[in-house]
């Protein structure tokens, strides 16, 4: 029976929500994070709790991973360099962390006799889709070093399942959003638009805004990840986790402008981004079948909830 779980990248955006849920469900939780992208603050409600342990370390470092795996019987491997843009600028770093780091965590998991290993992959493995919605048997032709790194790590997961008997499951997350999403030059489009609108500036769209993404709320992603811990059928598989809905970037800007109540502001189009794909939308049939996964939050509802939580958080921080 799984009772103690390691979450690599647990101080990050998705990882910290997963940790909240696992702690609520009564699991013992270890987080391994180097804080290169994550924040201690994301874990503040668990620090000092007896069934929670924080290991500050690097997934590339054998000793750090070994110490984080003590007594652990399941792993959620989320630690990664996550920006597509940064991967174009620094492909070596992305390869070291996302491929080398994953291989290290896989190998140590086998040594530590871990049962289940859930890997946070990405729809970036598909590259430019030939059709949407995208099912898991769609060809994989990543268009960025980031996408290549996630695909290579998936292959390692498959081999570790077949050769070493580690129960690996790869979840291909689509564009995840929600509270605690990081803000910075390499952050996702939703954080960028919110930040621009907060400053009274127009959202800047790269290209003409007709490109689409499948935006999925972090609570739905966490629910999917938890199902992957328990389902027997999902072992050795790659499975999409998205919303199953396609939204253009222009439409996203319009929804946020309406939620901010600043109808006078119009989005500004700028140069298209290198390596960008034009469409994305998940086919969720396999997730429904193997994980009984069903996304609950619509984009409008999810964004509204996210903005309300941000205001609450800012009021608490200021007061
Ligand atoms: P994030 O940057 O918030 O979280 C990643 C965490 O990994 C951070 O806390 C960071 O400090 C940690 N980390 C990075 N390098 C590390 C290293 N060498 N050793 C230890 N820790 C390290 O990003 P996120 O959005 O929460 O993404 C989590 C996972 O989900 C990643 O694997 C990412 O590729 C995948 N994913 C995310 C999305 C998305 O839309 N956010 C979509 C598809 C897949
Ligand atoms: C994102 C994730 C990546 C994940 C992938 C899965 C981030 C930083 N990256 O990449 O980890 O694997 O989803 O699909 O979360 N855009 C603008 N203006 C902006 C920012 C972006 O128009 O200010 C556009 C981009 O050009 C792109 C779209 O919005 O067309 C989405 O960009 P982004 O949020 O960075 O996500 P992905 O590149 O899809």
C-alpha cells in the first residue's frame, strides 16, 4: 500500500497543489526541490507538520534523490525546467535537468523499491498537430528542446517499466493554469496577461492571436495525477490530461479583459514567438477510460476563481 510519497518540484506551481491534496488525503509527503522556480511560501502551510518533509536539493544529484526517497513508495516527478522559450535559449540546461534529472530519479526509485512513478510530461511532445483533438497515438514531433526533453524522459519511463518493473505512468499535461502560477519573463500566457491588465496595460499577443491552447485548471490536473496513483490499468501508459476544450489566445485575452472590467483596453499583437505551435486540444478518451478523469472547471469559471484567490492572497500579504 502507498503511504509515503515523494513529489519532486513540489514547491512549484502544480507540485504545491498536488502536495496540498496529498496532505489532505493523509499521505506522508516528501518534497525535493532546488527552489530554482518554486517558492518556500507555496509550502508554508505544511512546514513543521510531522508527516511532511522538505529536502532542498537537485534531481540531478544522486545523494539528494537518495535521501528524499527514504521510506517512499510512490513518486510524482514534476521537477523540470519548464519554459519553452528558455529551452530555445539554453537547450543544454533543459536536457540536463529534464532528461538527466529524470533518469537519475528513475534509477534511484528502482534502487529504493518504489512501486508507482507518475511522470509530469507535456503536450509539447506532439509539436504542431496534424489534427485536433490530439489523441495519444498522434505522432510526436516536438518543435522545441523542451518538447524533446519531455519525450526523451517519457521513453525512459517506458523502458524502466518494461526492464525494471517500476510502475511508471506518463501524464501529458496541456496548458495548466491556476493560483501560484509563477510570474516572470518565462511565465505562461495567463500570468502575463493578468500582470499586464493589473498595470492597466493591454495584453500583448505574440502573433495574431488565432493560435489555440487547451487550458486546464490545476485542480483538475491534480485530480488526474491522483487517479494515476491508484489505477492499475494506467501502468506503462502515456495519458493526456487537459480540458478537452480549444481556446484561442485572442479569446483568452477577451475573457480576461471582461473579468477585469476594462472593456476600453484592446489586446496588442506583436511578433510571433519562435517554436510556437498553432493549435492544441486534448482528446480525453484514454484519460476517461483509464483514469476515470473528467475535468470539472470551465476556463471562465477557473479564471474567475483564480483572480478572486489572487486578490485575497494580496490583501493578506499587504495587511
Ligand atoms: P514550476 O516551475 O512551477 O515547477 C517546477 C519545480 O521544479 C519548481 O519548484 C523548481 O524549483 C523545481 N526544479 C527545477 N529544476 C530542479 C532541479 N534541478 N532539482 C530540483 N527541483 C527543480 O512548473 P510547473 O508549471 O508546476 O510544472 C511542473 C511540471 O509539469 C513540469 O515537469 C512541467 O514540465 C510539467 N508541465 C507543466 C505544464 C504547465 O502548463 N504548467 C504543462 C505541461 C507540463
Ligand atoms: C506551456 C508551458 C509548458 C508546457 C506547455 C504545454 C509555461 C511557461 N509553459 O507552453 O511548460 O509544457 O504549455 O502545452 O507555462 N503568448 C502570448 N503572449 C504572452 C505569452 C504567450 O501571446 O505574453 C502566446 C504564446 O505565443 C503561445 C501561447 O500564448 O502561442 C501559449 O504560450 P505559453 O503560455 O508560454 O504556453 P506554451 O508555449 O504552450
